[in-house]
C-alpha cells in the first residue's frame, strides 16, 4: 500500500469524499444520456405527424433502431455499465439510419420541415463526444454534419437549398464541438483535482509516518539511556569480581528489558481468540443481524491486543461491504472465527451474494484496499479474497500472514454457533 492510500483512508474517516475523474465520467454520461432521451422525445410528434410520407416498414425499422439505441444509452448510464461501447454504438446506429433514410421516403419530403431523424443529429454527437477520444469525436461530428447536409439537398431530405443545408450542417458542428470543449475542460479539471488531492494526502500520510518515527525514536532513546547506557558504564568501570558480576547481571536484565519492549511495541497484551467473535459482533452493530456467527477450535488460542483490534475492524468492514453490495437480507451470510493447529487464527466473512471484480473497484473506494488489506498487513496479517460474479464473496483474515486455512462450505457439527 502507498502513503497515498493511507492518506485517503484518513480523508474518508474525516468525511472528505473525493471528487475524482471516475465520478465526473459518471456525471457526464448521466447528464448527456438524459439530455438525449428528453430531446429524442421531443422529435416523436414530428415522426407521428408526417408518418404518411414514409414507407411504413422502413420508417418503423429506423424509429425502433434510433429511439431504442438512445433509450439503451440512458439505461447504461443509469446502471454505470458499458457506457462507452453503448454510446459509441448509438453513433454507429445513427449513421446507418442516415444511410437508409432515402429508402424510407418514397417521394419528396416537405422543404419547410426538418425531418425527425435530422433533428436528432445532436444526440448521437453528444454521446460519441462523451464516449470517444477527441480525435474520433471531431471526425464523427464532421461526418454526421456532412451527411445531414447532403441529405437535406436530396428530395428525401426536403430538397433544401445549399445555403440551408450548410446552415443545418454548421449547427450540428457548432453544437458538437462546443460540447467537446466543455467535456474536455471538465475532464482536465477532474484530473487536476485528482493530482492535487493525491499530493496533499501523500504529504499528510508522510507527516504521520514522520511523527510516528520521531515518537519511536524518543522512546528508544529513553530506553537506551536508562538501561543500555547505564549497563555499558557499569561494565566499563568494573574492576573487581563483584562489580563485574553485577555488570553481567545488569546486562542480562537489560536484554530482558529490550526484549519485552520490542514485543510490547509490536503486539501488546494477549486476547483470547474466542473473544474475537464477540468483539466483531458488538462492533458490527445493526449489520450483525444479517450474519450467522460461529467459532471453531479457538480454545487455548490467543492473539495480541493490536492484532485483535485490526482483525475486528477489518472483519466489520468486510461485513459492511457485504450488506451494502452483496444483496438484500435474503443473501446467506456468515462469520467464522477459527483457530489453527499451529496457534494462528483465521476469520472467514462469507456471503452468497453478487460477488464482484476486485480490479474494477474505483481508486477512491478505500474499504477493500485500506480498511481491510492494509489494516491486516500492518499487524503482519494477510487477507485472502475469494470472489466471483454471481457466486458470492469470502474474506479470509489470517494472523500471522503465514497461516492458511480452507474456507468452510458450511458450519460443521463441531462448530459453536451463536444465534
């Protein structure tokens, strides 16, 4: 984990929700798709009013394809899934509709009326601007404008004059390029915010590390002065067998003091492993009602206090993530605290819900990387994440990191279950 992740964790605890590029992309997709859906609805009256001018079969095919594609783009933006390919697909469908337009109009379209398909040109241009790189967006806008302008001069497009056709094409280009400038500016601002926030949080995390290092240095200096230095001075001045024996005893005592100090700084007091389940259940609060709790082989097992705190916090975070993202109350969930033969401990937080792809977790979401994985790594523990879309998720929190255990498929008969 990086210092930037630790800084983001602190920002999250302080309620500073980051506004990053991912969120901006979601907002852009949502606003543009909503605009497209509403604007498409305004062209429906023109389609219905001039229906008698079309070949019904071809006109129906074009209407279903174009309006269906716009509606699908709005759905993709709402679900935050496949927005780029769907938005790009709308652009391709619209160009195909322009190519088939002459087949839909058997005679001459009214010169003083803009066909419904031409009035929709701004919608696919806006969607492509959001979905594609700026070079492709510019090319698409120009091609769309040129196609609409050319069709406007044809009988199927109303046989408009060249100046009127150029005016229509210019309007499409202006709208498309203006939107491209706005989208580019917003994206650049979002990247600048990401960079500034990351730098600030990194500096904050570095300051925390420096403070902890200085605190440890002061404690070590005091220990060296009080024990080690005194022992060295005593040994240096020992001239008689009695003073030498005393110096030897002081050296042995100093080694014990150093050993205890090292252990205390790393692990702290011991906590019965059986108590972990009660801590997890109590700290989880209302979330605990969604889980079945059990222990297995925890008798005569102990963990350090700081390890118990880390495991409890990581387990509660995993439980919270499950309740938020895995599904409703009907999803089976369980927490198992298990002791291993070599004195280690493993905590299984399992659900049979939706599952997820860890590689698609946004950078600003800290629950998995910081609150679970990094929290365990700080106490020399490990996290084994087992998840698959549609198959549920299991977190195995192990301490020490070398401990291994298989995730239980169900609660065994020899396990102690807490209702």
